[in-house]
C-alpha cells in the first residue's frame, strides 16, 4: 500500500529465493515456503513511487500468512503549484456595513457583491493576485485596488472598504429616485453550492446563471419587482416565483435555493469462506463507512453517492482470516451492486484417539499403531492419541502386537475435519492354538459377541447374536443325537455279549 493506504500494483518483491510482482490488488503471492523466519525485500517499484522496505517476518507452521508493506507515492509535478483556489472579496463601508452591488475585478474575472457584501472568484492560481473595485452603486465612492496573496493550501478572503456619501439635498435625492438599478439573482442548491444554467425571468428579461450561479439584470426600475425561475438543469427541482424590493439608492442581490436530486446507489457486500459458506460477524468497510455482516453474510451500504469507493475486510472472527484484500468499486448513480469478499478458516489441528481391546473387551497395552507416518504404542489402558493432525484423509493400522495376539495390518481409512477429535476402537484376536484332536475340535461350536468395535474395513463387526440364535439349538441337537447313537451302540454291544455268554453256557 502507499501512504494513503491505496493499492500499488507492479511492485517487485523477493522472499527467500522467490520473486513475484504485485497484482491489481497489490498482492504478491509466495507458495511452498518453509515455516520459520523469512527475509523479504521490495526490489523494484513502478514509476512515481519510492521506498524499498525489507526485513524479516515469521511464517507460522500451522497456517498461511500475510504481511503488509508500505511504499511512498511521489508528489505529482512538484514544480507545479497546488490546485486552484477560490477568493472571496467582501465590501464594507466606513461603518462596517455590508455594501451590495459593488463590481469587483480579480485578474480576468468580474463579480458583483451579493446581499452579504461578497463577490466570489473561483479557480484562481495561488500566488499574488490583483484586485480592483471597478463600479460602485450610487451613494458610494472610493475604488480600492491592489494585490493580495492567495495561498496554495486553502481558499482565501479579503475585505475592502468603500465610503458611503452623505445624503444629498432633497432635490438631488428626488431626482435620483428615477435612476435605474441592477439586480443580481444568485441560485444555490440545498448543499449551498452554486447552480449554473438556471433561467430566471424578471419583467421582460430572462437571464441564465453563470458558473457562479449568478444572473445579473441591469437597468431595472427601483421598486417592487416580480421574479420567476422558468427553467432548471437536469436533476434539479424547486422552480419558484415571488416578489422582492429593489431599492432606489443601490444595486441589489437576492439568493434563491433549489433542490438537487441525485440518484443514490446501494451496495451489498457478501462475505463467504473457501467453501462458499456465508460468514456472519465480519467487519467490512466501504469508503468511510463500515459495519458487520448479518446471519446471511451480508452488509448493506445504502443511499450512496456516485463515485469510486475502496472496500475490504477490516476484522474477522477469531477462527477466520481475510483472503481478499482491498478492492475498488465504481458506483454509478442508482446502481445496486453485490460484490463479494472471501475469508478462510484458520487451520486447526485435529486428533485421533485409538482404543485397542481383545475379543473380551479388555484393554491391550503395547500395541504399536500407525496413523499416516506417525507410530505410537498404546498405554496400560489400551489407548493412544495422535495429535496435531491436519484436516484430510488418513490410513490407520496395527504395526505390531504383543503375544498372544494375531497381527493384522489391514489399513482402515479415516477422514478428519478441521479441528475434529475422532475416536476409534480396534479389536485384536488371539492366535489359534493347535487342537489335540480333530474330532474333539469338530464337536465344539464357539461364538464370540462383540460390541462398539470397528472392523479393519472401517465397519462395525457383526455381533454374532443372530448366529447364536440357530447355532445353539443345532449344537444341542447334535449332542443329543451323538449321545443316543452311543447309547444304542452300547446297548447292542451289551446284548451281543449277553447272547454269546448264554450260548457258551448252554453248550
């Protein structure tokens, strides 16, 4: 930015080994820097600017960062005097009373003092200016002239004095009653600014106000006269008419006021985040105005005059940072504009707590687990927590297990949101011991019930309750059948043995 906080495009900036040039928003972007202390320097400026700030800044490890530097805009054409200035010449008599109708010349401009005794001269070049009273109303004498200093940094006013003559004899006074007088009609708007281009009618004369808002009527007969505004420039209202008194002993001036109508504009600024979600509570400025966005992320600036405005973000909620810099906006009369600004959520570390249990739900310690490139062991409660994780997708899995558990290194996928704390449970199975007899193992049916445990594929395992519903009766039926077969075999064997003994006995 320059010393007036205006954007400066085209500035070459170097940060570490990268060089970039500021865009139309005054921003130079540097990507992929290593967090820590970095060195920056402005190495080249566009024409009309000076100052090459440099220094060090701290780039945090948990978020992107921005810094603002200032350069100085050189004064344009320093040898040329400042902008034009206005001069007001006030005319008073020897009693310090206002004298209207005095014609004054300053440089090449001529004006007549109004009812306040003021003659206005606009757009003069600062420095020494020459003035002169060139015409006085009847009853006054003295035409002061000279030079005055018009400063470069402000408008100015000077006061000149003329002399009011003593009243003449009654005969001369009587004859002066028939002298013609001049009348100046001055038109101002509701803001007190002169209005040129207004047509004013008095009697048969129609005059149009000049750039100073004055219409001069010459040679009027003193007495009551009727005035009328017959035409107004575009965007003005307040045509009017009335009567006024033109004195016989001096020229006169009156001031009339009209209303300026200006089509006002409305600007609604909307603030969204990187996901295009609205963000309330953001302080936005537009020119000298500012306010906070509502629940819909909007702030309305209404009844604006046409012109060029600078707008941007002044303050954001704690969990956000501004992404859009200062912007310029051309506002036309009657416009209804809807510009958009962007903020970005600050990066907040996420965490993942893993809990390892066996099939009986008991905690398993000393299990090595991995999340991304990190590896940690479970504590005595079978828990381990991975912290300082960025939002994103991860794989977590078992790296090593103690005896007598079976190692399964299947990777399980997990998505972590910004600042999220997630919890997951892993169940370990024990190694299968070799059976002493295939027949004995085939006679046994084992069912395991688990709950609130996550399988390796990321889904909750089946609890086994539906399997038990039909395995238990089947197992009982098989046991009963085996028992019956064994019983009848033994009975048959016993009967055969008894028959054999009986035959031997008979023999």
